[in-house]
């Protein structure tokens, strides 16, 4: 298992990107591979739900952490030990807002996931 950071920088204010990140019903607007999320509302540590992904797949998730001051949050997507941990964050910088995801996956799976996640993050920080 390795940890790979996927990131994108864009013009959206950090507060806007953060709101998009932590509000579940916004996820399909910037991550088209997520078709729907249950429950709706802002994420909180301990929340459990399901993501309706591509190919009509329902995948359970658990929100692990959320830190509004640092604009960081983490979740576990999968069932028991079969799944992936994703750590997310939003950083302000001189070139714009950077959104990132640290993906805990074997290298071959990161190679498959990277283009999808990169595209979603670009939409997240877009204007």
C-alpha cells in the first residue's frame, strides 16, 4: 500500500472549495463519478452512508475526521478491511486554491484512479 497525493489548483476561493468538499449533495457537481450520496448534509466524524458510484454501485463509507481550521477531512470507502482511505484538504496559495487527496492504494490502482480524481479536483477548485 502506498500513499499518493493527487491535487489541482484553481481560482475558486478556499472557502468555496471547502464547502463543496464537506457538503455531500455537492459531490456529484464536481465529482461526476459520484452519482449520489446518502445521507445528505455536511460531513461529521463518525457519519456513515453510501455513495452511488459508476455502474450503479453502492459503496459504504465512514467519515473519519474533519478539521475546519486546517480544511482537512478523511474517510474510509469500502467494507471492513477492503476499501480505501482518502485524506482530503484545501490550501490557499499565491497561485490560487489547491485541493488535494492523499489516496492510500496500491500503485496499479492509483494509476487507474489518478485521472478521475484529478479531473474532479480541477472542477472542485474551478471558478
